C-alpha cells in the first residue's frame, strides 16, 4: 500500500523566512515545529512555525518531487504559491489540528 505525502511551507511571524518540507504525517510534523522539538533545527532557530501552505499528494514520491520543485524556485514563486491558497497568510494550523 502506498502512502501519500504533504508538502508544506511554514514561515515566521514577519514572513521573512520560509521553510519548505514534506511529510507523510502533517499533524505530527507541525507539532514538532510548534513545540520546537528539535531545538537545533532551522525552524526552531528562526522561529519558523506558522503554517501558510500545504498540499496533499497521493504518493510520497510525488510529494518529494513537488517539494524539490518548490525549493528550487524563487522567493517570489513561493509567495505567489502561498497567496493563491492563503491570501491572508493565516496560520493554517487551526485547520490541520482539527483532523
């Protein structure tokens, strides 16, 4: 059985820093970011824990490919991607934690 994956982008309070990631369990992964479980990680050091974008893919391989594509793009492309889904830059964590 194949397991899907989710590509996500998180940012800090001022939207100056982005982190793009992929996971098979967005709820658990976001809890790790929010609680700074990995204290030496990029997201913990730069207070990047506001979920502003996520997209589910039916296979983890598709999700990884999309993560690489997004990471290879410019900051402007990431901003456009976020604003197409989330023009108000709301923290989508409230939606995810209800799953």
